[in-house]
C-alpha cells in the first residue's frame, strides 16, 4: 500500500510537505470569520476535510479539540489583525500537529493472503452443509467469488482498524 503513495509522490502529486502556506491560509482562513473559537474550529475542520479529500490515498489525523482550543487561545486570538504572523503560526502548527494517519499493513496482507483460500474452503464445504447449501454457492464462478470475498475481508480489516482508532480517541 505504501508503494502506491511513493509512486504518486514521485510524479509530483501533492503531499503535506508540498503544501504552500499561502494556499492554505488564503483558501480557508483569510476570508473566513474566525473571531470566536467555534467559528475557527469550523474553518479548521473544513480545512482538514478538504485536505483529506484532495490528496490521493492519504488521510491525516487532526489534533484533539483541546489542542486546537489551546492554539486558538494562545496563538491565533492574540494575533487578531497580523495576517502574515497568523499564516506563519498556522503553518507551524499544521506541520507540528497534523500527522499522516498510519495503518497496520500487516493486517491487510494477512487478509489478502488468507481470504482467497478461505473463500474456496467455504465454497467447497458449503456444498455439503445443509443451511449453507441453500445459498447455492456452487453456482457462483470462482473468478467472481474469490475477489468478492477478498474485498469483503479487506473492508472488514479496515472497519476493525477504524473502530479501534475511534475507541483510542
């Protein structure tokens, strides 16, 4: 999975290191109202949403609400009208606290290797088990059945990782 990101980066597609401070600040923060923390937080969340949709295949973990509030109170609010300093401080904060989401690739590899074998075993044993036999898995060609089972396994691994990440935060 990391190989595809490396290939994308070789061809000059954007990543967090190539983002320009002017683009981020001008597009999301300069023209938006950020007079109070709820307004600032909405703009920050919109920026993170935009950032995650623009970059191909990459997701970024955003800081916790208390970290954003601390940045707003200690840095953003005191610099009310100094846009150049705000831009500089915002970029320092983004580079320090917005990190690329990490996933455990070993689970994907294991699911990708085990799922095709498990699919064939389920299909073969399903021919002799009465409750499974009514689904008529023998009518589905292996060319279709195995990739669908593999895709379902990988989606399951992704869901488990997302659930674990949500519990951790």
